[in-house]
DNA sequence: AATTAAATCAACATATATAAACACAAATAA
DNA sequence: TTATTTGTGTTTATATATGTTGATTTAATT
C-alpha cells in the first residue's frame, strides 16, 4: 500500500470514528507509529484533521459550536500574545478593520481601553466582545450570517466594506507559506478578506505558529500585500529572506 | 478520550446546565479534579467560560442578559405572550423583518423551531438569540452599532434594508395612541422602522399595554400602516373604532 | 472576627507520546 | 551500473498529559 492510499484510508476511518489513537491506526496498517505520526502531520497540514497527544480527531467543520470553540482553544496563549502586540499598532482615534478570525478577536480584547476608536468588522464575536465599550464606534458590515464561523459574508458584506477606508486592517487565514501566500478553505471568507485588504492603507498579518505551512484551497493574499507579520514563534530560517524581499516588518510576540 | 474532546464536551455540558462543579465534571469523565481544573483554565484563557470557586459558568450569558435585563424585565410576561401570538403569523419558509425592540426579541424566541425562515434585523440581541438556529437564515442590516440599544442605525443600515423585500415586518415603538400613531424618542431608530415598513408586504404592530398612550417626540408610523395589532391587554374602548376604520386586525394575547 | 472544610495552586512524579537524528532498503534517476 | 531520493523503521532525548502530595487560599459558618 502506498502512503497516499494509507492516508486517505486514515481519513475515512476518522470520518467513521471521529477520533483515533496513533497506536490503533498503526496496528490497522501494520506500520510503526512513527509512520502514522508522519501521515497525521501531513493530513494536519492540509487542515483535514486535528492532531492531539496520542492520536487525532477529525477537523469537522460542520460541527459548528464544538469545533469552532475547540479551535479557539488551540494555541490561545500564542494568539493572545499576538493580539497584544497587534494592539500596540492601534492608537487612539484610529479606524481599523478586524477580520473574522480568532486572532482578530484577541486583538479586540486588547483595545478596549483605547479612546475614540472606530472598528469595522464582519465578526459577530468581535461585535459582541466590543459592544460594551463606550469609547469604540462599532461598525458591522452586516449581510448574511455564516453560522459556522459567526461571520458575515457575501456580496452585501463586501459592498458594505466599500463604503469605508481605514488606516489598518488586521487579517488572518487558515494556512500560510511564503511561496503560496495566505490560504483559506472557504471562498466567501477569502473574498471578504480580499475586500478588507483593498480598503486599508496598511495591512497586518496575524499568523500564529499553527498556520505555518498549513494549506487551504483558495489563495487570499500574498505576503507582499502586508506591512506587518505578527507571529508567536521563531519563523523558519528561509522565511526571513521572503519577508525582507517583500518589505514586511516581522514582529515576534512572546 | 483526548483532552480537546473532553474540553469541548465540557463546553457542551455547560451550555446545557449553565454551570457545573469541578467535582461533578471530574466524575463524568473519570479523571481527577486537577485535570478538570486545568481544562477549565484552558477554556477560560480562550474566554469561553468563567471560572468560579468550585466550578465554572458560561462566559456569554452575563453581558447581553444583564445589560438589557432591566428593559426586558418591564412587562416581560406580556411581551412574551405577544411574541407567542406574533410567532403564529410566521410560517415555515417565510422571510420576515424584526425590529430592534424587546417585543421583537420575544418573537424571535418563539420561532426557533420553524423551518427555512429568513430573518432580517438590525438588533444585535436578536442576532445573538438566533445565531445558533441552523434552520434560520440570519441577515443583519449592519451599520453603526448604537450601543444604548445594541441596534444598527444610520444611513448604512437603511440602505441595506432597501436590498430586501419581505412578507411581514414586526414593529414596536416607545408609545402609541390611535390619534398620534406610533412614537419614538430616537430619530434614528424611528427612521429604521420607517424603512422597515416600506420593505414589507404586511406589517404587524407589537404593542404591549405599557405603551398605551405613552408619547415620544418623533412619529414613526400611523395605525393605518399596519395589518395586525397585537397586544396583551384589553384595549381602551374607543380604540376599537380606530382599528376598524384602519382595517387593522386586533389580536389580544393572554 | 475566628474557625473550618473545601477548593485551588504549585511542585513534583511518571508513564506515554512525540520529535529529531540516523540507518536502511526499495524505488527512481543518471 | 551507480547515485539519489523516498519512505519507513530505530533509537534516544524531549515534551506532554495526568496524577499525587502538601501548602495556600477561599467561602461558609459559627
């Protein structure tokens, strides 16, 4: 059996059982656990599964709440650190765009005490988070609520964005590599992010370590579209070159 | 079971029970309380729950509830009855507008089990209430959030409305009398309601007894603009005449 | 305020799980 | 053929999840 074949079978098994142990899978295919671990890494990079200690679970997008909220739990420390650093780029009186990502939600949590801010977003969770901040003018794009992500997408939301022009946009994604750029797994979310980038003077890319070298099937943007790259871990050595070439400032939050 | 799984299950349990004891959770999953405490810390870091001495509660509840509780508390029994009656006018597959009023919120609470609904609203509170209903397509007008009422107002919100046409709009107000019509105390809220009435085939006026003969300083609509008048108490004798003249159906919820 | 029982925290222990470096054999290319 | 790559197995050091214990904090009651 070839590796690809095994990996696709692992996916099928996971779809059935929802979660499995590395050991369990290794026995089924008669290979070492190390091999399975490598398979799982591969599958995780494609965003198909979620690796855990001892095994893996299906990255089931359809399981709205549970999946979404567990995902939020992943590397929340890192995302919080990123949010804190990103917040430093926002000053009293600024007008900014926050996208519908957990990373941006953490940015929102760190700007509550700033004065005279205007925040434009398509994320219901961010609206909820900031709705009690008297000193923040909150603008929602409106549109059809995508329940999986609790964000507004579609033509309405994009059109709404075109009414504004801001100084800074904070954008995340599903996966990133310097060669392929920012990738998402949902076209609508990708489109909204593209629209956001167009409406902003400067762009800040929020990229926690879990996104490194992950992939999605739709390209949202390229590294060169951004002015800042904020992350929570040392980046792979060869990325520095790409950042310099694209003239993107690197911020590592710790 | 993996840690992530357990944590996501804990969330589900909390959503069900609202609050739980550490001990209680530990027994359910067959792990030590220390492990559960670590889980709860993790979830708290992500802002999903609030830890208490001995257990945890859901993070969400507090904010929106508390903020609007006062307003909702006013004749909430009557408004609930009105909401229930109003919900009877909504059928599977309908597209409706709900305004940003407590009365409309109660309508929302009574339509959660209907199929294939589309709800257009400018009320954050209603979006929040319906955001977990898989069978409801939720459309937000978007715009600038008016924090006092947690509703979207302004030109953006009004323009967004003009993209839609619905079969029924549910509207409330601050005060009403047959002679003066529906009155509000906020021009922006009034304008949104006017826009909503224009976008709807039929209009339903939600008017609990507390609004009888109250006044506001801006007139939103006249009785004749509506098809139904739903209230929770016998109306003053001389109002019947006006209702009949305007060809408005009276529904008294009890 | 003082007392007390319970809950929490911090530090450590431990069994697994994982990552990293290397080895090797089969498949592929030169 | 010989070299190179690729996938897998092996070994060892490291990391992780959970449990355990004892000190500390908290909340409830006197």
